[in-house]
């Protein structure tokens, strides 16, 4: 008998072929064992199967079908009992093996449907002889030649599940997409595992990015990119090669951002503007999009103030400001908690304008168009009021911000679309 690595859990159908059941159990040495049997086979299991098990499982149980030849009856009883049993036994996706040798067609269909989400292998003992599959392993069971057959249905079904993961990713549900790719990784056979591990890392990377954990996101994207490049070399799913340039571009953006030694990073501002665009277009969340947009606008002002004029908006010295703003700063912008002068958004741009900066002057030029939009943002629920902001208000504000900052679409990072 060929040596197999002991399996975590085995769901085995037993009809009237006790030797086949004994062979499978002794070959796979399951830690957890569940018999799926008709009522008439319970006695056979107790007298002909269990006494001949060489290494008893740590736990065992059975599910009895009321009618082995009717799919609804077999499926109902298995779907009712198997999931709870597997949860109790802490069987994870990929841990279960299904043995269909003793199953009727109805029982086999019920086992596949109930166990597919947890199983990573299906085995069966077939009859050897003319017309037998060349994929099987010839073995002897009680002197009779049999054929050991095994396959992983997820090697084919993974493509559909992968598309579901891609759909989640493209909707911005990066956490659920990563979880699904991890489950697929646990289901598929060894050769396919690196691809799904890389896709899970990729989704986790973008999830970290959405929460502004830039260094961790960069590490994840670098790891996944290397694995996806290898997968592309060996074929990989359609669309993988066209995906890689977008990931490389994103990883490059993160690299520049992370390695930027400055206290105020210009690329964070670009990322905030892109973040606002995603919140509006992907989530249809004008409130969160507006908050991110205004923060991005402020980050650009902070960067310009520090880089060009050595002014820290969060710790400004009144004498650094244009004369018209110095007294206002002393009387209005002092923070009682730390004793520092802090410029709000409008004052930052007035400072830039007073220092002769082009972006600050553009801000003042756009002020008549911007003021009502900023008022709407201030009255929003995530501003300081109780009136949800309308999507068209966000769009109008985004257009004004683009005009006065000159930040183009090409400067902002764009997340890829997965079509695998």
C-alpha cells in the first residue's frame, strides 16, 4: 500500500464494500473521521470496518441518510449535520478529504455539494481492468486488483472562485478579497498555491494602503509582485501579464513615498486626492470623499509652505507670516494645549498668497467659487453640521481643487482592475 500523509479529516461513504472503506481509512490515517451511511450499513461499519482500523482517529462520528437513492434526502441530512460537525472539530478549508467509493449517485452528489467548501481532495477505489483510467494507481485490496483514484475538484473550480475574488477587489472590498484568495490557496493543489497566496498578499497590500499604512502596503505589493511575475512566466491566468505593469507603478509610487525623508510628503497629498476620488466613485460616499479631498488640499499647502518658505503650519511663528496675518495669528491661532500657533486651511493659503506663491494666489482667485462649497462641507455630517453633502457638491469642489493645485490624474496613484 502506498504511503500517504495522514489527513486532518475524512468523510467516507460506506455501502456494502467494507474492505474498500478499511483500505482508505488505513491509507489516509485521518485524525477525524465521519461515516456517511444508509441505516442498513451501520452494522457493517461496527463489525467489519471499525475493528480493522489500524490507527483509530482521535474523533469519529457518522451521518445516516434516510434514503441513499434520493438526493434531496441525502443532501438534507448531510447539509444539516456536516457543517456543525466540522466546526466542532475545527476543520478548516482544505482539511477535508471525501471518499466516494461506497456512495450511491445521490450520496455522492450530496457529499460534493456539502463538502466542497472544505474539501481539497476526492478519492475513490475503482475496479481495475479493461477501460480503467490510466490516472489511477493500481493496488490490491484483499487480493483483488483495484484502482486508487484521486483528484482535487478545486483545481478546476478555482477559476470561478478567483473571479469572485477579483470582483470583490474591484469593488474595493480588499479584506474580503484577501480572505477568499487565502481560502482558494488552501483548497487548490500545490502547484497553484503560490498564485493565490500572491493574490491574497496583493489584496492585503491594497487594504493596508487604503488605511494609509504605506510601508506595510509597499512590503505586501513587493512580495506579491515577485510571485505574480513567476506565475506569469509559467503561464498563469489570462490577464496576469497586463496586470503587472499597474502593480509595478503602484509599488514605485509607494517606494518614493515611503523613502521620502521629508516631514511633509508631497506624495501623501496626491494619495489623499486619489483616495477621495475612490471614495466618491467606488463607494459613492460623498461625505468621506469630501473629508479626504480637503485633507489632500491642506497637505499640498503644508508641503508648499514647508518646502518653499520653511513654514510649519502646525508650529508657525507669527513673524514668518505676511504682515497682514501676524496679529490674526497671535490672537486666533494659538493652541491652548501645546502653546503652538497652528494655521487652519484658509489661513495656510492666505499665507501662501501673501508670500507671492502661485498656488496661494490661485486659491484666492477661486475663493468666490470655493466658499459656498466649503460651507457645504462644513455643514456636512462629517464636517461640523447635520446635513449630508450632495455628490454634486463634492464633484464641484474636486474640480475647483484640481484647477487651483494643477494636480493631474497622472500624478495620482490608480489602483488596478483585476480581470483574471
